[in-house]
C-alpha cells in the first residue's frame, strides 16, 4: 500500500510518500512561512522528485488533530483536495499517535505532548511494543498538574515527544519522575509518523472519504470560547 501523508499541525510542516512502513520520500520545512504557502508545493515537488504521481497513491493521510487550528485546517483542506480529485480514500490520523510511532521500537512508555496554552497540554500516552504501539489513554486536553499526577501513579519511565516535551520535562521534574526527552530528530511531528498511523487505520478498516474528513480540535477555538462565554453571560443556552 502506497501512502501520501501530510503533517501541518504545528510550526513545521512535512509531506511523505511511503510503501507500507518503508519511507520512499519525505520533505519538511520549518521556515515560519504559513503552511498555505508551503504544503502543496512541497507535495508537488516531493512526488516529482521521487518519480511518482498522485495516481499511484492508494490513500491520502493527514494529521487531523489535535494541534494548531489553522495548521489543521490547511492540512485537512489539502488532503481533501488531493483525495477528492483523485478519488482516493483518506486516513484521519491522530497527531499524538503519529508522533509516538517513531519511538515504538523502544519498548518504553511514550508520553506525547503538545502545548495547548491555557495551562493545558494535548496529550496521549502509549507503550511501545517493539513493533507497534499500545494506547494507554485517549487523546485529550489535560492540565500539566493532572498529567504529572497520572505519570507518578504509573511509576514507569516516560519518553517525552512533541513540542510540549521540554515544557513537561521542566515542569514535572520536581515530582521525581523518570522523564526522558526524545532526541531532537524524533521529538517533533513528521509525515512518516502520519503514514505509519494511517497504515494501522487501513489495516483496521477505519479509513474515511474526502467528504467526511474533518479535524479533531479536542476543544473549542478561542473565538468559539469567547462567543460561548458571552452567550452564558446573557443567559442564552447554546
């Protein structure tokens, strides 16, 4: 199975073409430019330089959340456009699970964290099995204090991965936890991780269509929260 994968959930964006677990080509950029300017040209050049076409891909995968609201919308829109035109199925991949896949070989517990602001992190925990991942909790938005309590109760060494890894490492050190930062080249989101997550979805029969592909924000945007707060102040039921 050939998978075209897109990752635009955070500051950097990337695209990858994989044959099952094998990475055929990958391109990434962390230039500070908006993903709306970089992602689609990246996909076009990736396919061209790798000597492949969109028609050869069996499915289009995308990091569907959590993450940057703008970044997720750009990635979802790109995946929809590519898949719809070529009549390809889609894989809506958990950003957190995708980040954990490059560390599945460790056999240790993996704590995927993204800074969600407002004193929270987006988090999911996994155990690497050597060949795959065993999920320990669902994707969620959780306070750093709550996560620290949970990790202390787990009592196992934790590999921290994601753009919230350093935040957790420094913020939870006082609890005496065995926390280990993933090496920089494995710490952040990559399109290969998205492709690997997509492969599991395909094997489980959990693919979707371009029309049904939607982001998973995990919580309301700031604008939606402010609107809800105003409605509550006015006594309006949402």
